[in-house]
């Protein structure tokens, strides 16, 4: 499965993203909850959206966005948070493979581990009800700052629909720059989002995260090393291109999708070479 993540074409609506992705050769897209809401407001029914995806030969890999899933999230106003049941609704409506679980308030899950695991298990159950999995995506300024913390929640929840989402940009800019920790089983990785980071980190990583990510670069030793390690360990999760970029926002969606596809092709060729080369 080759996935064009919606964030890479964040100025486009869902139908435009789908058409651009299909034309560039991708087999799947991700969909933000807000993006789905807008499509419905624009007059698209669930059946019409499914028909469009079928016509284009696409599936939905992930339902993405900021989720209200931990105790205390209901009073948070810094981001628009969507309820887990809405994620599950979108996944069911579009036949999505997974939903993404992120923590944007900075509430440390390790301080409320039992409660976090219980809440996450409920999210997993909702996902499973519509045939999806629910993967936690960690990032440095989140309450789930790294893959080890995310795995603690997943392991304690113990739900078969649980798992992890590894975002290479966040990994390279945070504690997971050396790759998946040895104690975390590779089977826990249910999805991989691929993007490159500039050699020199910005002073404001939060700003860089939403404005200056780079398309995957086959010459980027750190990125290639991270992905090669996953392959060596037997990672079978689908990969998607996720690049939040102000520079890409200024280009036509079709051009961005083609550039992302070419970047993926070059990266795949490098990673397909024998590991000792």
C-alpha cells in the first residue's frame, strides 16, 4: 500500500486529494476528520465518496486529526479535538484501515498510565467495531513523547486493535532518532508516515513541524537508516508520505502528488538494495 497522507495536500479538499493521489500512482490516502466533515458539508454523501474512491482505485489508509480521548481532554481549547466515535464513524463510512490517536495537550500519559490505557482500549474497541485498528502516534511535545511511552499505553491496554504509528519526521527530531527501541516489538508498528527533516533543526520545532517538513530524500542517511532498520526487523506496515510544508502548499495538488510519488520511488530503490551496500 502506497499512501499519500492528506497533510501533504492540506490546502486541497478530499475529492481533489483523491484525484491527485490516484493520478500520481498512489493506492491509498489518509483523511482528516475535518476534511470529511467539509466534504459532507459540500454535498458529498458517504456513498458518493466511496464511489469516487472505488472509481479511482483508492482506499483510505488512516483517519487522522486531533482526538479527545484522555481524561481532561474535554476541557481543552488549544486545538479542535474530535471524539473517538467520530473517528470511528469516518473509518466505517469510508472503509478506512486505521485511525490515528495523538495527544496534543501535553498531558503526560505516564502520570495517568492506567487511565490512559483504559481510555485507549475504548478507542481500540470503537475502531475494531468498524474493522479498523487504532495506532498511537508519539511526538516530542505531546503527552506521549516517544515510542516507548506509546508502547506502555498499548501494552497495558492489551487490545488486539492497538498499535503504534511511527512518523519519521517526529522520530528524527525527537527521542526516537535512533529508530524503534529494541524492547518495542516491530509487529506493534501498524503504520509509518515518511518525511524528511532539514539537516539543521529550526529554533521552533512546533512551527517547523507544520510548515517546513521535506519530501522523503533517498540521499538522507538518517531517514534511510531509520527505514532500513524497520525493514531489517520485518516491519510490514504500510508507508505514507506526510509532509506539512508551506512551500508545497503554494504548488498545484497534482504537482505535489507527483513529486511525492517520485520521492517515494527513489527512496524505495535505495532501500531495496542489499543492506551492506
